[in-house]
C-alpha cells in the first residue's frame, strides 16, 4: 500500500508538471524498500510515465527543442559524474540548492526578461549542457529545462510534453545500464507491476490537471517546486 501511494503521488506530480517525481519517489521508497530495488523501480516508472505522455500529447511536443536539448546534455553528463566522484559533495549540493532557489525567486519577482520567439542554439546549449551536468551529478535534470521552457514561453501542455520527449530517451539509457548491471531483478519487477495501476491512473489525472492550469499559475507552481527542491538539497546536505 505504501509503495502504491508513493508511486501515485510521484507520478501525479510528474504528469502534472513534467518533472520532479524522482525527488519524491526515491527518498520515500527507500523507507520501505532496499535502495537496490527503489532506484531501479523509480527509473522503470519514469520510463512508463514519459512513454505514456509522449503517446498522449505528441502533437504538443517541440521535437526540435527536445532533440537539441538531449544532444547538448550528452557532453554534460560525464562532467556531472566527475563532479559527483571528485568534487566536494557539500559545496556542490549547497551551491546547486542556492542557485535553484535564487533563480526561482528571481523569476517569480522579476518576471521573464529573456523571451525567445524561436529556438536559440546558444540557450539550447546552455540549458541542455547544464541539464546534463545536473543530471549526471544528482539526477536533477529539470531546472535548466524549466528556464528554457520559460524563455520559449511554452504553455503548460507544451512544457509537460516536450520534457517527456527529453526524459524518455534519457530514462531508456539509464534503464539499459541497470539491465546490463543486473539491477532489474524479480523484486524490482514485482513492485513495478504492483505500481502500474497507480502510475497509469496518476498519468491520466495529471494530464487533466495540467490542461486546467493557466500559464502564469503553472510557472508559479513550477518555481515554487524549484524552491522546495533547493531547500530539500540544502537541508539534506546540512543534516
């Protein structure tokens, strides 16, 4: 029951806003499951959510943006992994948390000062590469993608769908790695199939909620979420 509830809540957040479920799913799942089960389970659920959203709303996807964001994220992932391995965890987490909170507060108070009528290779590189670094270091790809979506003035539907077109191949690569390492075992698959009904229902409910959100309120929720994630990172580092 606990795993079902966590899968539902995390999937609802991902389906409504486009990202953020892993920061809820993994810390809560490891309270009830071994880490070697909780993390691969989270990746499996991420693949299902992204696949369903892409099928549901493929017409809302900015495929060109997603393609270049993925392309520019690739060289950032190894750098993020190097930061994780060789860098100071304390300063990296604190810096990342402070940066996310500062950006979210700036966006909420000052508004969006950079508006892009069409894709910019410069900003695609900055946001894509930074997303790769964040993802490689701590699995937090979302914040730079939020910044790009805001500059491009995507509405809630475009934002949700385009991010899943980015996350789907990234999650599949991660899943392939887990399969090769033998982390996808009977226990993971058992909880995955148990969680599926909760995930599927949450994806459909999240779509309804996403379609009801106005653009201004949508990004206010997004930036509020970034502040919470930043506070979570800082609190988790200092505890």
